C-alpha cells in the first residue's frame, strides 16, 4: 500500500472463512514490522437469556472462551505479531472506537461474514465501519 504508513492494523474477525482471509491479508500488509490487533465483538447477554437466568453463562465467561478460540485458531508463527481482543457492544461502533483508541493506521475486514438474510436483518458491519472510521478501511470483497 504505497503512500500509506501502516504500523498498526485492526482486523475484526467473526470466525468465518471471509474474516480469516481478512486477518491473513492484514498480517501480509503489516509485514515484519507492523502490528495487527484482531478484534471480535460480542453482543452483550440480555438479562432474560437462559444463561443469565440460571447463572451459567456470563459476558466474562464468553469473552474468555472467545479469546481462547482466537489464540488456538491463530497460533501459527505467522500470527506472532497479532494481539487478540474481545469487546462487548454493537460491532460497527465498537470496531471503529477500538481502532481510534489503538491509533490504527488501517482497518482490514471482509465485506460480510453472514448470509444475505442475516445481512439484511443486522445491517452491514463493514458499511458502518467504513462510515464511522477515522482511518482508512480496506474491505475485502467476498
């Protein structure tokens, strides 16, 4: 990416093949000098969800499980400069706020990880990130 100094990249992941490809691309762009911040955003549990009603599942236990999954899935040496993060909230808003807090030079994400119907119902995270981000955003076509 000539003309763009890329030292820190935020790469949102949702464990889809598309987001895995975006993380791979972010690592390629970062090269041996840059850092990649992989981030997964969970929607907070509702107080009426069964896990909350019976005390078995908490947001913290979900965060810990996702972090473990991220570390296990991306344990290869090529991911050595990738740091893993899990946030709670609206994915588009949380990703852009995280990128700003991290002073990211670039956000790299896939266009979507869901099917057409879910895309219509949930809206597009990629579209929100492009609209809200204060740094350049690279959206990989599915």
